[in-house]
C-alpha cells in the first residue's frame, strides 16, 4: 500500500501594500506536496484585507480558499462556492480581482 502524501506549507507570504498601491494586506498560504516533479496543492487561502474598503469580516475584502471541504470565494462578507479548475486559475482570478478593486478605489479618489 502506498504511503499517503503529507502536505506541508509551500508558500506563506504577507505583503503590506502602501497607500499609493491601494493599501491593505495581501496574504497567500498554500499547502501541498511534490509528486513526480509536479506540485500538488491540497489547501490554499488567498486573502486581500483592507478595512478602509470593508470593515466587516476582520477587513477581508476578497478571499479564495478551500477550507471546510469546498472551494469558495469571500467578497465583502458574502461567501459563495465557485467551480474549481486548478490552483493556478484561482490564483490568477484572485490577482485580477484584487488589482481591479484597487484600480476602482483609486479612480474614486478626488
């Protein structure tokens, strides 16, 4: 019987964005393992926190994760499932969305 794979932290990063860059915090946490030269992601948590945009949910404006056994998206207090294709596609979508949020925030400045 093959030994079960043990997940380990692959990435844990936290970036504090300057006010010029929209402010807030970006956090990336990814767990998984290597198999035959490929990275297998088993768990992830991608979060954009900025209480000046949304004060609820501890300031979490946007987030994607697969906690509680399913893939879901957080957006300003609401939680909704989404169709998971790959971790890379989730990461791309998260990056696109938080950058769009910042762009819209900056366009509203007087």
